[in-house]
């Protein structure tokens, strides 16, 4: 469905069968105790649908014509950082950890390029890139604490994985500089 080739969790109801990256991550956090394969499924699904610039879409359709105030491509609050990193730590599987590192590091690069204020280094958020009801229509207008904390969490997770994977320090230097 909309690029997700592996099983996933959909919010259902009026949202239909479409996937949302936030809802999927939250569901995996609970369901993994019944079936650990859902951890690999979410990582593979997000990697396979991630845009070439590193953006992980808010949801499968990726169009916001029904919400005219949204003026630019958006993501979702990146709650999947915690879900995927926890899975990598628990599994202790190098190939899986490499996938999680790729997902996190490329997505973090998108946030730093598209949403970071150069003066303050804070991350801005548009629409559902934060939990706060958000009417901001373009980035650099609102810098929510929840989104910034998820980015910090993602930086920690990516740098911890880089250490475990013996990725050279200069490869992760940009991420570490921005935290």
C-alpha cells in the first residue's frame, strides 16, 4: 500500500488503509512483544519509501490538497527513531543495525537541511511534524520542543549505532556537531 511492501499497522477508521509513519511506529512498540518481525518490517518499509533527500513522509499518499495551508513537503514527528533504535539494540544484528543507521542518518540530514534555523540551530515543524495543533504553513515559523527532542533522540541513536558499527567519526561528525 502506497509503497509499503511489508506488513504494517494502519490507524484505520476514517483514515482507511493508508500508513502513517507515526502510527506505525507506536503500534510496533507494543506489537513487537507478540511478533518481532514487525520491527524489521517498519525499518524496511520506511527505507523503501524514504524520499531521495532523506524525508520520511507523513503518510503514504503524501499529498495535502485537502489541507490548503500546507505549502511544502512534510514529514511526521520522527517517533520512529526510538522504535527502530530500540529494535537494533535488542536484536544485536549488524545488518539490521546498518539499515537502522541508514534510515536515521539520512532522515536526520533532511531535518537539518530543510527544517533547521541557521541562527538558533533549532528545528522547525510544519503541520503534523509536531504534536501541537499546528497551523504553520511553512518551515521556520515554529520550533516545537517535542520535534526538537525527537531530533536529539535520533542524533543520540545514530551516533550510538555508528559507534557499534565502527563507522568512522568523520562520517557522523555533522550529526554530532548539530546536537
